[in-house]
């Protein structure tokens, strides 16, 4: 259950957000409800009434896999409700399935009058956000067709057609229009025998544009059992927890693996093979995201390498092959995100296949070698040699490494103004809070590029048998490492700059991105250790996690998306960097903070937390727009485990 009192159910690229009574209100803004599939809301109203009134909620909707709630018609202490409604709901790929079991509380038969009002607005997820943008949808058509056992809602615009089909067993006694919009009401008169039961089964099938009809789901219990078995196949292998594992680590890892199992979405590989890759998160990002899927796979790699293989294949299949300025495509560039919705279809947003990321391409190369090193299997590195070489060439040709010496991006007014992981407008700011102007070279992307060059050189030498190419990449990596310190290091604060702006000026904010440099290895050990110690000082470390921006600076805001909040995945990268450089006291302090924060969220780390310190409030203050569950936050406990195991391994070897 989410912090708002809603329950979120998710499976195979479909999710539902349901209220305490299991209903849907059509809410928009930061926390929309409904049934969502392929970036569209296929159910925007789902309201049950019993005996002409909204039911009383005895047990609110809750649960993983299947949502259970207990409802009754109106009653009093002297005249308690005649019957109770046990409501079960589950989602499957493209469908919501529901079972209403009515239990007669009396020794004589009773009649139950049930009504269900349903509607589908087919809103694109970009329409539902509270970002004040509007989209022209001239010619849009909404219709509803009544059939014997339910109603079908259809939406069309141009060549775009989507449908939502509502069916019931037993069939309703009547189906008729309701207000507003295309809403329809389904009515039943059910006779319940003395101390007996009656049942109503409902299915909502989302027929997304251009896709096959979803398979008809079973009952919620059958659906949940099948999904539980599927999840168990992913989560079941025991994790190698250290003997002195801190409290909460096992629970956080278990919760994280469970969420990662649910967040897997279908994708396609280079040869058309079917894959399941980690999507970024709910509600806005249940799709393949280059950076998010790569980091998630990197964190999970020692324990679930199949995620890395699937992610690499899916990203290889969508790698840029030509130039398309509208979506940032360039040959060899790794995709930032994939969208399937109406607005992407008509290119009213650029995100159908959007390449506006400066870091996904080097991270693709980092993951490819990391998988080989973790498994000892060179098969994928050999198979993806053309894609890996194309990614390297993108870094030098279009990424900026060849001309200016650094990976750079220019703000995209139609897409993302910033194209590193801190991609919100204003995130790459000077100490005084002003946004840097491009082309911008962010520090952490140079570290990723360095690591990518070093790793791909190793692959070229060991797997591809191309020593000359390996020498070229090794030389480029060494040169990048040398000039990075020269251009980015700020002697005054003894800390790397957040970025270089278009004129080569150091963007002088003290930011968490510096911790990524420990992980990538671009800093020498002496500087890395100084940076690591600095990140654990009070203006960075809140007691829960390291803030994105040091507090006290003019640009700092504890509720700003990237200018003062604390992100678990950001901290996971830093944690792995601390362990790499033997800063185990700092690593354990950070690990314990993250695990304490996790415990306050039912062992599920949120995407992002407010930057308030642990001394200001005894619980982590939520960030109001945080995604949950979110993949790289779910994988963060696995990175914590890796860092702690590294400490044990180093201790064992002296």
C-alpha cells in the first residue's frame, strides 16, 4: 500500500492504483489512480455501490499480488449490515480481474442491490501529470457499446484506436449510461441464501493500440498464484548475506527483489527474442529506461545477472542507427526511454524512442564488461561487438569526447533540459543556484566514459582479439583521466566541480555526483578518499542518505527534485565507490542510514527522500512526487549488500 492509502498492483507492464474500497476516481496530478497499460489509463472510474450507497470500508484495500478489502452496506449498531462484501482484485498483463463474494450474515435469505459505474478516459500519462502542459487532441472520439455481459469503451483519434472491455459473470441485469462522459452503470440484483454466499466476477481488458488482445485472466486468486510462482522463480535463490549483516538488510533485499520481479516489463532483443527487463518505476516510468534499467541491472548483477543480459539485449535492439534531431537519435547512441502512448505516437512528445541521455551509452559499455567479469561468460560481449563499437564511436563522434575532450549535452527545449541523471530543469547549477548553459559536461558522465573505455579495451583485447583497438581506448582513457583532474578539480573546496558549462567554466556547486567518480575510478585514490570523507560530513549526509546538493548553499532546497533531496540509487553508486577505495567506515555509516530509512518505509526504499536531516525529524520526510515502487531504489539494498561483502572480503585478506 502506498503512503496515500492507495494500493498499487503491478505485473508485466500493467498497473492499477486503487483506493481504500478498491475503487478508482479518475484522479490526476502527482498520484493518479486507475488501470494503466502502455502509457494510457484504460480505467478512470470504477465505483461500487451496495444497496444504493457507497459501502462502508471495514478493511481497506491492501496486499501484494492480490488486493483484499472488506466492505458492507450501511448499517448501525442495532441493525448491523445484512451482508458483507469481500473484494479481491489483481492485475495481469493488460487486465484487471475482480471477485466480489457476498456473505449473508443472517439466518434468512437477503437481496443485495449492487451497482458498478465504470468509465475509461484513455488519458495519456503525460496528460495526467501536474506540469500545466496541454495537448491538442482534435478529432478525438469516445464511444461506449453495451453488450449482454458488460460494456466496451472505445477511443479513437486519426489512426489511433484503443478499447477497454468490461465483462461480468453473472451478466448485469441492466447496463445504462451514467454521467459524466461515457460512463456506464452496471446493475445486479443478487439473492443470497441464509448464511450463504453469492459471487460476482469482473474483468477489465485493456486493448492498447496496435497490440494483440490481452489473454482473459482467471480469478484474482488464480492470477495472484500464477504471478507468485513467477516471482518466486526470480526471488527464490538465497542471497549471500554476511554473518554480521546489519538489521534490516535481509528484509530490504527481499523487498527489493520482490519489487524488481514485479517491475519487469516485456521487451524485444536484436533478433526478435522476447525479454523481460526492469522498468524504471510507477506511476510515470513503467517502461524501458536506458539509465535506470542499466543502473538497476548493475546493482543486481552479482545476484541476478539475467537482468543485465536482458537489459543489454533490449538496449542493443533500440540503439540509434541514424540522425533524428526531434528525438535526439544518433548512430550508436543508447536510448533514454521508450514510450507507447498516443502522444508519442503522434510525436506530440518526443519520447516514443527518445535518446536524450549523455550517460546511457557509456553505462551500456560498463554493464557489458561487468556482466562478462561477473559470470566469466564472453558470449554476449562477442555477440554485441558491433553495438559496443558503435557506442564507443558515438562517444567520440557525437558525444563530444573526440572534439572537446568530454561527453557533453545541449539542452533540448522539446525534451530534457538536462540529460544526465539529474535531468530536471535547473539541476545543474552554480553555487548561487543559476542553471549552467550548454553544451554541458557533467562530472559523473566523464567518469562513466573513462570506465567504459577501460572496460571496452579489456573486452577488445580478451574477447574480440583486437589489441590495436584496445590500445587506442586505453590511451584515450588515460588522457581523459589526466585532463579531468586538471579541468574539474576545485582547489578551494578540494572537491570536483559538478560540471563544466559551455564556456568551460567550473559549475562550482558541491554535489553528490562527485561520489560517482569514486565508483568509476577516474579519480586517483588520494583524491577519491578525500571526496568520500567529505560526502559524509553533515551538510551532505542527512543521517539517512547523502543529499544531491550540500545544504547551506544558495541553490539548496530540501524538497527540490535534484537540488537537495536524497536519492537511494545515487547513494548506492557512492556506496560502491566508497567500498572500492577501502572507505569502509564511511560505507557502513551510509549503509546503516539507508537501511534505517528503508525500515521506515516497510523496507521498500522510495525513489527519493526530502533532504531534511535525521536530527530535524525522527523519520525520513517523504518527497511528495516520489515513484514507488521504483527499480533502482529497489535494487539499492543489493548494492548495500555488495559493499558490505567487499568489506568482509578485504578484511579476510588482510
